[in-house]
């Protein structure tokens, strides 16, 4: 059982030229028989019939769809065509002309290992037949078919090589296009994942912290009633303020704007307000220090510093059981550093690397990892120092490189300012458990 093959596709123009050449050669041979010496000896009719039969077999092979894809069908057709041509060639010496189209057909339809001996056999048949018709052989009679067969083989094999190279290039181009499409899809997927992670950090550092504060304040108000209505009212008012801030954050997510704390304000001022609000919401002494000459920071760096401070302070309030916390923003020549330190119960940073919720917390498993990721995305470095045990405390420091400083870019009123302790008594501490 011969396998199915896929011959090299020949352009329509070349096929039309081949068909025209075959018909022309057969027609000329038949015409010469009608007007030449064969017309007088009665062989002209046989030659015309032989030419017609050969043309019919050739046409049938081009009309049958199995010739070409099937090696067996191709070999059967070539065999029939060779037999028809041999009969026609036995009648007239002009039949040798049809050998040249056969030289092109055989290597096109058969593999090289079969085409070479087949073309060699046709060449011998053409030379011997012509010698029989002419009564002898001359050098030209031998060289003509040999050179014709060699040229036909070289032409077909060269065209097939060019076609294979063209197909290979086409496949390579398709592979490159597919690879680019796959890469673009992967980049889009990575962008979606990065945006999800960014939103998760934003929500964790803003809305989640705000909701926790609201929960603490409302629980404190609930416990203050009915013994201390004024304290309960104060806690409710602070909860309403925090809810308003959370609403502003939610609207910022929709508008994709900078944090509302930084709108029309400097980073030191925003950090100072954060410390004051945290002290007012919890039984915690929170102090803010701003040292060094303030420089103009990129908005992304300011947002990162503010979010890290929010996350660290939020987790100090919920988990550290601390009585005091200090936030320090230090401006240096080539960097800016934010330190958040508390005196609560510490933890083992190595044992909870990337899993703690923030300063001194067991947390939800997202805080420190989110802070590290936020810092790393902007070229910053975050370090954590702590130890397990009450009073060990925790210290979180994040440092960002600073571009060429612009003197006087910061708010002068915020430089070297130290906010005093701001605290509101909280009867009973609540919130998330360690």
C-alpha cells in the first residue's frame, strides 16, 4: 500500500505552459505526419490516433483528483502515459519530443529515489527509439535526451527546494506570529494579575484599615453605653469621620486618582494627620517626626509611604497591644526613609516572613508581603526588626531612593516638626485578635 504524498504545488501559469507544450508537441507531430512522407504510406492516420490517445491519457491524469496526492495513482498514470507515448513513438520519430514533458512530470510526482531511475529509463528509451527510427546513433542523438533529462531533473528539484524553503519560512512566520500572540496574551494576563494585586494592596491598606477602625470605635461606643453617653457619642463621631474617609477612598478607586490625603497637601502633613487620627481612634500614644530637608518625591513614592504607614499603624492598633508608636519620615541626600516603631508584643519576622499582617501582628497573611511588594516595585527596601514577647516591640523601615533633589519642594511648615502625643481614652480595647 503506497502512502499518500503531497507533491510540490505548481503555479497555475506553469501548469498551463506545460499543458500547452504537450498539446503543441503532439499537434506538430500529427501535422507533420499528415503533410510529410507518412501521408503516402498510410501511417499518418495511425500517428494521429497515437497522438490523440497520448493526449487523452495526459488529460485524464490532470483531471483525476487522485493523481498527485496518491503515489500509487501517480505511478499508474505515469505508466499508462509512458505506454501511450511508447506506442506513439514507435510510429514516428517526432514522438521523441514528448519525452521532455515526461522528464518534468516524473520528478514532480515521484520521490527522488524513484524519479531518478524512471527518468534514466525514459532517457534510454528515447535514445534507443530515435536510433531505431534513424538507423543509427550520433553524438547529438545521445546528448540531446541526456541533457534534456538532466535539465528537467535539476529544474524540478531546484523548484521543489525553493518551495520547501518558502514553506519553511511561511511556517516560521506563522510560529512567530503565534508566539507574539501568546506573549501578548501572557502580558495581558500578567497585567491583570498585577492590577489585582495592586488593588488588593490598596484595599488592604485603606478600606480594610478604615473598616477595622470603624469596628473598634463602634464596639467601644457600644461598651460605653449607657454609663458614658458622651464617650459613646465621641466614638460614633470618629467612626463617621473614618467612614467618610473610606468613602473618599472608594471614590478614588473609581476615578483612579491620587489618595485624597495627598490632594493639596504634602506627605509630612498627611502622615501627621494619620498619626493624629490613629491616636484619636485608639488608646495609643502616636507621635510623628519629620527630619531633614524635604524634597519633591514622585507621587507613586508618596502613595507607597503613606500606604505603608497606614498598614503598619493599623496592625499596631489591632494586634500589637502597644501603648506607644512613633512614625518618623527622614529625608536624606539620596533617599527617604519611613520608620514605624511600637512598644507592643513583638513577633519573629523570620518565622512569619511575608505572612504577617503588619507591625507586630499575625494578621491576615497579607500585610508585610504587600508592603514588601509595594516597596520593591518602586526600587525601595523594607526591613523588619522584632522579637517575640511582650515589650519587645517591632520596627518597620522602608527606604526609597530619591531623584535629583529640588530644594524647597516640600512644605516648610512640616519640616522638623514633631507632633505631640494625641490620645483618646478607650475603655476596652477591641478588634481583631492576634
